[in-house]
């Protein structure tokens, strides 16, 4: 029997972009305004749900990280966070250097582009003010997570996990399925304003930059891991390639854990270290996702004529490294966890957020593949540290 074809999120996003551009060529203004209305409602819903998303994902994550905290856990978390932060700053400086070389100074999204796209108004709007600010939700998540870990509160821990399940359900069954429609509306508006060529040119150029950065980042990670562990870095990286390829298909670090575990053990990592490090890093080590988000954010802001100063991005990268722990293991989960900071710290509006989501998801599988492959490098380092402690 023939299996029914079910397109993935990436396929749906690409189709939405193409259809948005196509329909913008002949759709009357009232049609564009209908989708502007839908996008406005969906954008307001995102603004409402984001603080709850941060609270519902970060708090139980912090509580679990603190559970049974030991030296090895602390070292693993520190290395994973450090790797993610380094990837963020590497991405910022590389994109800041390379993008002006690739983009014509006159090729921007300002003027007749994004700003005019905002003039295509919605028919009506439904206000959904958030229950709290993003910073408040982050602080509250840390306070509750650390508190539950300290007092070993089983009832509150159970409640946190049930709340987390609700948030993940909303992401999987509401937000992610509606994203293609949201992206369609964004590109319908952009196409109606005649800015399709600038946007597609940006997409192509930043994809090339990010792919090159992924290769460099993985080489650096495994060279450092090889120096510390005494392993051949290229051989270790090649051994991890099955995990890389698997992640390209699954778009999920969590779904790739069995393959990542098997390949890490083939690299000589002890079973007990691999069984501990790989599942943990699948949650807290997101260097590939960090690299993509920072580069995409810089590109969108640069093309929109916004401030892209180091002082602005430094704080964003440090906070994003923490927020990435909240990213659920579903396609597009990392960007949804980062939307709050994009809006609160970098000043993204609904249109720029839609562009950012589309650009990120176009390369989602490559970021996930970079994440899980880098987990193998961290496992090599932790294995060496563990052996030294045993001795």
C-alpha cells in the first residue's frame, strides 16, 4: 500500500513563501487586508503566550538541572553554555563582517519595504495583553525552578511538568501548524509592496554564510575536543556524521539521541558518561541554533536599517544562551523560545518576527544537526575529565 505523503514544517514554510509571493502578484487589497487581520490576531496571541512559554519551559528545566546536582553536571552545563555563547559571538562578528560584503548598500528592506507594509492595515484587531513581561517571566522561572530544586518540592515539580506539557501542546498543535499561514500572510504583504527580490536575496546570502559558519564551528569544536581528549579530531567528527545526517531528517535533537549516543560510544566515550552527557546536551547545548538565530537576527536588522551594535547583541546573546534551555524538542522550537527576546531586546515587530521565523525554519535541520554533532565533542571532553577524577 502506498503511504500518504505528509509534508514537514520546512516543506510547508517553503510552499507558504512561494504561494505568498505568487498571490501577491494579483490579489486585491482587501485580500491582503484579510491576511493582515489574521496575522495581527496571531501576532497578538504570540505576545500573550510568550511569557507563559518562558515560564512553562524554563522553570521545570532549571528544576531538573538542579536535581542531584554534582560536579559533573555543573561542568557539563558550564561547557554547554560556554559553547553556545561562543557560537553566538562567533556568529555575530562573522555576519557583521561578511554581510556588508554580500549586500548592496541600496538593497535594504526600509523605505518602500517593511515600513510601507505596515500601512496595509487590518480590518480589526483583538488585543491580548500578556499577563507579565518577558523579564518578569524569566526571573519568576528561575526563582521557581531553583526553589523547587532546593526544597525538593514534588507537588510543585509535578505541577510544573503538567504546565510544561500544556505549553508544548500549544506549540505543537496551535503555533507550529499556524506558522505556514502566518508566513504566507507576511510574504503576501511584502510581495504587495514590491520587496520580494530584496527578501529572497537576503535569504540566499545568509544561508550561505550560516552553512559556512556551521562547518567552521564543528571543526573548531572537534579540534579542541581532540586536543583535550587525545583523539583524532577529524576521525571523531567523521564518526559523528550519522548523527548529523539523522538530525537533518528529524529536525529534533531529542529524536536523534539514540544515534548520537551510539556514535559517541564509538568514539571511545564510556557508556556511563555518554548516557549522562548526550541526553543532557540535547536540551542545553544548542550552539547551532544560537549561531542561526544571531546571524538571522543581524541580517534582518541590518537590512531594515536598525541598530546592530555589539552592546545590543552582547546582552541578547547572553540571555539567549539561557533561554535556549527552554527550547522544546520539536521543529522550530528554538526560534519560538527566542521570539520573546527578539521582541523585547532587539525591537522586532510582527513583520520582522515573521521574516525571522521563516528564515530560521528554512535552515532548521542544519542547526539541529550542528547541535547534536557538537554534543559528541562535549562527550569526549567530559569523558577525559571523568577519567582524571577517577584516577
